[in-house]
């Protein structure tokens, strides 16, 4: 009788522990997916986040004027990422295709890993600007980051809250536009599928009288949906402050615009 009672108690305790174990496994999977999908870039600006080791990201960006931009980024080591991009305007729609002047190149090195107390810090170079390329001005509609240093800190608010900020010096700085620039942003995972993104580029290097920028800076917002653990869709609204102005000798630059991104993550 005593042995049966003891066996029954052990069985009941085992059954009771199953939901707890399943919950722990579920939370671990959830946490792993969120970690994997933390953005290495917000909309246009970089973060200090990295892809997982031995993984790569394929990205397709569709923007105004029939523009398309493709990119590949690879995590070579836990501290080093490298990528290339290329695209052009009028790829979708009608008219002659206007290819970008040259492929974009980006490289990122992680100086410091994130800890519970301290943020991660990365430095890098990115020659890819966004929007149309204006050959008369030798620049993209949105200047490339050029050389940058960025810091990121993630918090367990909802699924994940990330705060990001950095400083950069663009290779497209010309004439009086040779200032250092600053940027900041945030991402928030609502759940494992849905996340919100916000960023602000101060555009200090784009506020001269002959600049495209009007001195308000570039504010962008986006929503991301993780269709699976490998495929992400992003819809963004850019230049919410309508920072572009008319410049003599340059065709009208669009202000607020909408973009679509398709991001594919894979390991090798």
C-alpha cells in the first residue's frame, strides 16, 4: 500500500511538471527567435547588433521611382560582418533603368559585446545611400552612413526593447557639408512576429543652403512582421518631417515616401 501511494505521488508530481517544462521550452524557443531577429539595421541607420555566427541576411528593398536595392550581409566571425548592395531606379514601372553609380559595401566590427549592465558597441563603414542618386551633387537622396560608431542596449520589455544611438561621417560630405552627424532609434518586439521600429537621423551634414535637406532631420517609422523564423516583411514610412527642399538645378526631391523590404535569414 505504501509503495503504491509513493508511486502515485511521484506520478502526479511528474504530470504536474510537464506544463512547466513545456512552458520553459516554449520560452526558450521564443527568446531564441527574438534574439535571432534583432535588427542589424533599423530602417536606414545601423545598430550594434550582429547576425548569428555562420548566418547571412538577404534583403530586397523596394522604394519610390520604381527603385529596388538588393543586399547580402554575412557574419564572418562573432565580431565581424561584411556585406554588399546594388540597385537602381525605374527597375519597376516604365522608363530607362538608372543603375546606381557603384555597388555599396559595408563592414562592421563589434568592439564590445552587450552585457546585463553595459551596451554593445560596434564600428563600421557603409557606402550605400538610399533613394535616387544625384550625379550633379555626387550623393544619394539620403546620404550613406560612411564611417560610424554605434551603441545598442536591449531590455526585456514585452519581448524585447532595443535602444540605439551613434555618430557617423559620410563619404558623400561635400563643400560646406563636412559635419559629423548623429542618429538614434529604437525597436520594440510586441510578440515573436510583430515589431515596431523608429529612427531619427539628425542630418547635420545635410542642412546647408545648397543641400537637399531643410534642417529638420530624417524621421522614419516601420512595422515588421516575421512571417517565419527565416522570412521578415517590413513596411516603412520615411521622411515624416518632410525634410527635403527644392534646390536650384536639381529635380524635385520627393518628401514623405513608403518602402517595402523583404528580409531572408539563413545559416550555413
